[in-house]
């Protein structure tokens, strides 16, 4: 028997409406008891949580691991270590690997490689073979192999007739289509948000309408098929409005926002000083938008129109970013700064602490119905749930220092920023996978 007693923390379990100073006992990989003054069984490890929040481990619906194929950017193991440090105990891995995760065999390979890493990895299968947008994958076989959703993320499923057939098949299969909402005919190769900053920098912009166009199209297709649309990394106010309207009509439409779209605008591309920066670390898809869009993302998250904060963790090698803006890769490494970003919103009074934790735990679990079978109780601290927890400081000030991260991707425009919030320790499947309390 292996056990851990986490004592003296402020236990916040949004699923149970719980917010009290309590102990949590973990035995053999499950939550055994939550209560006052629990006794430590013989041989138990102790995790002192005084002054810290004890929450269910975070669930990320949107992580890019680069294995197979681009292990110089991130491996499954390094990404899982980054997750643990960021408080995440479950990450859903996007299929834009090389080769793409478009067959049961490749998904099986990823699951094998993920067996002993520092968090749970749930694979997302590709919608189209090779993510080429031409031919559907064997969607049911991907689900049977363990895919919790399907997506061609990196690109939208641009071909409307292919998207329509995908939604039709998925109504029987019962997993969501996680759409990268960007209409290529409107985005036209834009490298940042189309607006005042792109004009000033002389960079090709992609308009907000590129996002809205696919969101509206997919709402129509998902409604007609009776299946679930999940809108990835929504970044604009009109798209959030369309999602709110669809939900108000009772449609099965879920959505996520990223930490970077909650705290940065397109100004980050130009830099903070007088000199224009062309910061490639702020190059991301969807692009960083306007202050009004940031505000709309925060409001929609607080209102529950958006189910989850998802990182879109997109690690890249230094050479992919140290080049001219047009040539740089899109993406921000996000697992290890997610909690400080979200908690800083709490600190600023824009979101309550239970809301923030809900959107990182049971919110994403409910959005994708992940709490099935042995994952019953995922995202909660109920007795019998998987022993996935994170210990959080809500008031410690931290500087974003990617050089000290576990992720191989150091690419973030937040480097050097001072935020409020630290992940103190993480327990994944009954194992202490991160303990930063002494560091
Ligand atoms: O910025 C992004 N990076 N957006 C995407 O859609 C893909 C991702 C990646 O894989 O690097
Ligand atoms: Zn995407
Ligand atoms: Zn992505």
C-alpha cells in the first residue's frame, strides 16, 4: 500500500462546492478520504499544504507534444514533466505529430510511450488522413484506440463537405470534433491579427472574421448532425457571441480559451518599448487580438460560456523562432505559466478562485465527458477519484523564466513578466511528480 497525506491545505473542489481547510488522504492511487485531522497511515508520505490551495489536478484539453517526429521540440516525457510542474495531471495530446495521429496503431504507440510519464496522456485523433483535409480517418477506430476527441488542429477542417461527414459519423461515435477555427480563405496566410498593429508593423494580418466563419459553419453542421462541436482556443468577441447563442439554443457546443489570449494583445508582437520588436514568441495561431477581445474572453470564461482554460502548449525549438517574423513557427509554450496567468486574473478580481479552478478541472472533464470508466471522478476530489491533485500558492509572486522550465519549448512572450501564483506540488495517479516547495 502506498499513501500520501496532504495536510492543512485549503481544499477547493468546485464539483462538490467545497472550499475548506482540510486534509486529503491518498491511498493506492485513489482519493481515500477528505476530512479534518486525518491520521497518516504507517509509511505514508506527508505533503504539508499550510497556506496553499489543494485542488484537483488540472486537465488540459489542448497540448502539443511533438512525439512522434519532432522530439527536438518536445517529447512525451518532457511535455509530461512540464505538465506536472504546471499543475496538470491529465493532458490531451493533439495529433499534429509526424506522422499525424491518424490511425489506431499510431495512437497506440503514443499511449505506450506515455505509460510511465509524469501525467496522464489522452490522445486526440486526426479528422483527416495525414491531416491533409482530403479523406476522413477511421473515426470509430480512433475512438476505440483511446482517442477522446478528433481534430486537425494546426488547421481547420476547411473542406465543408468533409467537415459535414465528420460530424455525421461522430454523432454515433460520441466524441467531439475539436475545431481549430480559422477559415484559410479569410486568413490568407496572415501572420498576426489584422488591425492597427499589423498595419504599423507592415505584417500580413488575419481578420477576426476567419474565426467567426468556421465557428458559424461548424455550429450549423454539428446541429444538423446532432453531434458535439468543441471550439478550440477562441480569441474573438464575435465568435464567443456565436457560441453563447448556440449554447442558449441548447446545442452541444463547448469551448476553450488559452492563458495567452486571456492576458496579451497584439501589442505584444510590437514589443513594450519604443523600438518595434517583431517578437516571434508572440506569433501564435489564433493570433493575439485586441483588448476588447481579451476582455470578452475573460467575461465568457467567468460566465461559463467557455468551459475550459486549455493551454495550446506549442513548444518550438529556438531556431524556429530566431528568424524573421514571416518565417517563424506559430505557437507559445504554455503549460508552466498557465496557473500564474489564470491566478493573476483572480488576483486582479476578474475571476473568482473557484471559477478559475473549475475551468481547469471539472470544466474540461464535463466538456468532453472524460470521467468514464476508471477515470470516474476525474477533475474532482471525491472519494474513489483518481489521486490527481495540485498544491497552489495564490499569492506568491513569480517571474516567468522559461530557462528553468521542464518543457523543451522556451518560446513565450511572457518571459520576464511578473505574475502572481505558483504551483507548489503535484500528485499524479498517487505519485508526487513535482515538489517545488523547497526550491
Ligand atoms: O500557434 C499554434 N501552434 N497554433 C496551432 O494551431 C498549432 C500550434 C503548433 O502545433 O505549433
Ligand atoms: Zn489550433
Ligand atoms: Zn493547438
